[in-house]
C-alpha cells in the first residue's frame, strides 16, 4: 500500500478518564491501493512525525489479530520510505 505524507503537522487530542489522562497524537496521510485512495490518520504515540514524502506499507507485515479475534492492522504502521528516483545529469 502506498502512503503519502504531505505535512509534518501533528494533531493532538487530549483525553481524560478517571485519574488517567494523555494525548492522542496523529498525522494526516493519504492511503492508496489499486482499489482505493483516501485520507486517514497515523497514530504517532510519542514518536516524531514522519517527514513529508512517499512510503510503502507492507500489509502482511502490519496484519494482526486484535483482542476480539478480528483481523486488523497494527496500531502503529511500519512505513518504509520510497527511494527517490536518481536524477539524470543535464
């Protein structure tokens, strides 16, 4: 799956539940396959935002079974940067 990051902006959403609290940090991205193209969010946790660019996401590598026995993708997707094409000398 192709993942395109167009901005390093991080959305932060604070949460509170009882005596616990935290911040959900996400980065908006474009997900693309042969059958669909749509915007979505990547969960960053405490990690820095991904640099702007194109990445690939191996779905087999990020597949898991959740706590309810259902198929899902990993909460934090492992992305591989796409190497830039070498420039030809003019």
